[in-house]
């Protein structure tokens, strides 16, 4: 009953069907543990429960059913379990446990399963005892976390036809194959282990039946002559990308044209330096020569590869196309990061993915370019020198999901049809151009935008009200424009928000949305700097920003969008500019664990909210150049991940909390130009900060400032006096009880006393008089700033 929309759990009455031998219930929503009674089926030969949303702990006794030949529990990521000891009398032939949550050690007794022919599982790969698996034909341990060396005994099994160990952590060298002449191996996939090193064993090039050789994404080294593969007459897939290999494709004394007819050729980052001559490869449909420092034009013979569907020539030094790439079957074309110039090449008619970004194209966008986008999902022209307006023809695309025209010199208004008609659009990036006018208020009710980046233009007006229809929005960047609006509470119901940038506009008024709870629980980056926001920072609003708190989304991924759900790295990558440690830094990838809050250069007032002390996964906090008052909350010591803290140019008072010394990752601190007093805390990172971090606070003392705290005295004129310079005689006189008591109870005596004592001190120590004047001038500057 495969894929029959069944729901679980399995009814206990099934336990009465003792004669059942085959149970096939894969791709149903059972959502329950596997029942123990299945181990009582004495005639059971096949149990197939893949993709059933199983959970709980799998009963070990089922492994021991003597008649069981096929056990498929794959794609049940919540199913837990471990392995028993296996014995000789078992009939198991197929064991599929990939993409489950099994753990522990794979017992060496698995070598007792002499009938086992296919295995996909998790755990630790045994270092020996593969010798007993004489019938084994297919080993698939891909997409796990195996480490250590690949057992040489595995390569010695004569019956093996497929070895698939990709996407693990195997290290060391690849073993030699001892029985090359009699080997039946047709697939060897060791890609994406990242730790395999040394040269490719010479025996690999003697595996005459080899059809697939995938060694990409490791640390293999040495030089490989491309003609070595000419003995592999059945080879259709060759992947050597992203190693430390140098592939020599010049041919030398050998005939490159005699290579086998390859269908997939992946030679990215192989130090080619030139195009290999592939003009006779008539079956080639996948070609990746990216990141190879290839110079000159794209050769015309590529346009003669009639079956070519995938072409990646990115990250080279290409300057021109000898012939238009008018291949009818070409679906994916990636030419980004080259030196292509002149007019934009017209893409093939049935293209789905086009990336022309980071080149030297300097023309306008062809008016009819949209006529070629009947099936296009992805189109990028970012980082070129394009001029002119966006042609209306782009609006006719019915499938476009990603449109990136950022970092050019495009001008004019943003076409309203771009927003209104392309209902499939998920990413619209027009940042850093010269667009003017208003943002069209045409976002449809069916809007599914995830990224809208219009930053760095000359846009005016307000945030469109219809943008509230885009309830799946994750990234909104309107920074560096001339937008004059209030805080965008109209977006309050967009719970998917991760990034909100309104930097350097003319936004005004208070922030937060009154009487609204649960606003933006996934928000991880917010930048409101250089606007005219005012009022208090709303505690109730900040408490809902759970993305900055422990327990929010902490997966080690990046914010991105994959329009084609491809596994070859072709996807749209969100980027953003943040101010970190006083410098503008462009994050070309936005990690989902990176968090930043910048409220600087506004008119915020009142105390720093206690809620900020809950942002314990925050990396950057900037509240500088506002009118904040009160003390620095000791709860900021809870921000254990904080690397940059800027509270400068406010009116904060009181002492610096000692709890801040617990911020061991803090590398930038700026508390300057406030009204802080007392001793500067010491310990941990505080010992590394210079006096610039604390200047402009006349009441602070202690290292790294010159002013000592041992005898610090603050006069009624606000000038610090270090009594270490005074003689013991003056100290005795000033401390006598005859003088102290009147000073305590008589204001007129205090005024006379302080005035004359200061005059005496400044005459004795002229350097203090100079410092007093400097501090007075600095205080005047601070008052003017405020």
C-alpha cells in the first residue's frame, strides 16, 4: 500500500496476521513508532517503511528476524535506533537506513551477513571484516558523518559494482584496487569528503568497466593528464572539481580526441589555464570549467555541442564570445565573474538560469530581452556597468523568480509592471543604481517575495501599503534612499522577517507598533541608523525579536533562495552591508546565526531597555549618537556573543557595570562622550581597550585613562583633580577636622574654599590648569553636539 495516504499508527490487530511475509507501506504518514509485534512475524521477508514520518526507537529484535531479506527505513529523520550483534543465520540482503537518526557503532559482526548486497546506513564504518561480504554489489554510505580512512578491504571485494561514499568526512589516501583486471566496478563516488588527500591511485585508470568517477571536493593533489582516462571506454561522468589537482588538458603526445564519450565533465578549479578541446564530445550535456583562470574568448565549437544543457564558465578571465551561445537545449548558463564586455549576449530561447553578473558589460539592457524568458527562473546582471532603464519586456516573463540588476548605473523609475505582473517573483534586487521616484504600490495579494532590496538609490515617498501582502518576506533593505515615512507597522504581520534595513533615510517618529504582540519573531538584523526616529526604545516590541535570543533559529546556514532546488550550488545568495567595528562591511552571505542591531544617529531617549539584555546571541549592538539617559544595564553582561558595543555620544550616567568584563568576545567598545563616573572595570577584554573607548566622560578614572582613582576629587566646576600631585602637608591641612566640619554645613564656606584651593593648586601645578582648559573646551563641544 505504497503512497496511499494512510495515517498511523499501525493498528494492534495486525499482530494477529502471523503469516505476513511482505509489508510495503512506504510514503504514508504513519507518524508513530514501529510496533514491537513486527518481530513476531516468522515468515517476514520484506519490511519497507521509508518516508513514513516514523519516530521513537526502532525495535532491535526486528533485525534478528531470520527470514528478513529487505529492511528499508530510509528517510525517517526522527526514527532513532542502534544496531544489535548480527549472526550467521540471517537472510538480510538489503539494509537501507539513510537519512534516519540511528547512532552508535556499526558492529563488526555485520561481516556475518554474507547475503548482504546493498547497504545504506549510518554510524561508524568498520575498519575490517568486509572480507566476509562476498556477495556485496552495492555500498552506499553517502550523506553521513563517517570519518577515518576508507578500508582497503572494501575495495578488495570482487563482486562490488558501486561504491558510493560521498558527503562524509573520510580522510587519508584512497586505497589501490588489487584486482583491476577482473573488477566489476562501474561507479566510484568519493566526492565531498573534503579530507581525502594524496594522488589518485593509478589503478583507478585501469577499471575498464568504470562508468562514473566522482572525486570532487577533496584535497587530492598532483598532476593528472586528461588523456589517462582514454582507457576507461565506458566512462560517462568525470568529476575532479575543487581539489588541489592540476589537470593537463593540452594532450601532449596523446590524442585528446580519443577520449571516451563523456556526458558529465566537472573540472572546476583544476588549474586548466585553457579550454580542453572537447569539440568531438557529441554526447556532452553537462560541462563545468569554472574557476580555472582560462583566458581569451569562449571558443565557437561550444555552440556545436548540440546536447549541452548545463554550461558553467564562471570565475575565469574570458573576454568575448566567438559565436552566440544559441544552443536550443541549453538550460543553465553561468558566465559570472569574467571580463566579458560590450553588449549583453542574447540568451537561448529555452534558458532557465542565466548569470551574467560581475563582468564588464556596459550597454543598456536589450529592449526585447524578456522575449527570451519564456521559461527563465533566474536572471542576474549585477555588478556590471549597465545604463538606461529596465525594459518593459521583462514584465512578460511568467516564470521569473529571481531578478538581480544590482550594482549598475540603471536609472529612471521602477516599472510598476515588474511588481504587479510577475507573480512568481521571489527575489527583486535593484540596489545601488540610480532609480528615482516612488516605490510602486502594486504588490499583489498573491505576493510571495522573499527578498526586496532597493537600497542605494534615490527613491522617495513612503513604504507602499501593498507591501503588507508579501507575507513571506525575509529580507527588506530600503537603506540609503530618501524615503520619508514612519516606522513600517504595516508590515507587522510578516512573521518571516529576518533582515530589516531602513538606514540613512528620513524615517521619523517612534518605533514599534502599539498594541501589537508577536512582531517579527525571526528578526536577526535590524538597522535603523541615520534617521529621525525619536522616543523611547519600546521594551515590549524588542521582547518579540526572538531571533536575537538563545533558542531562535541557530542553524549554520545562509539566507538564500534556490529557485530550481539544484544541488550544484546555483542559487541566489542574499547579501547585506553592515557597520561593524566602525567600518562598513559587506556580507556576501548572511549566516542565519549572525545578529546585529544598529539604532545609532537618531533621537532615541530614555533608558536602554532591559529587553536588550535578553539578546544573548547578538554580535553587534550600536546605540551611539542618541539622547539615551540612565545607567548602562548590567544585563548587557548577558550578551555573551557580543563582539562590538557602541554606546558613545549619549547622556548615560553612573558607573560602568563590572558585568561587561564577562564579554570575552568583545573586540570593539566605545563608551565615549557620556556622563559615566567611577573606576573603569578591569579584566578580560577590558584590558585591551585604549583610552579612546572612554574619553569624554569626566568622571571616569583608572586605566587606560591617565587619571588615577586613588585620590580622585571632583570639584563643583566639574574638573577632576588628582591629589597624587599634592604634598603631604597640603593633604594634612585640607583633611583637618577644623576645616571639614564647616565645609559640611556651610554653603558659603564651601564655595570660598573650593575657589581658593583650586587657585592654589593650579598655581603650584600649571599642567593641571592646561588640562582644565582642554576639558572645558571639550565639554563645550559636547554640549554643541547635543
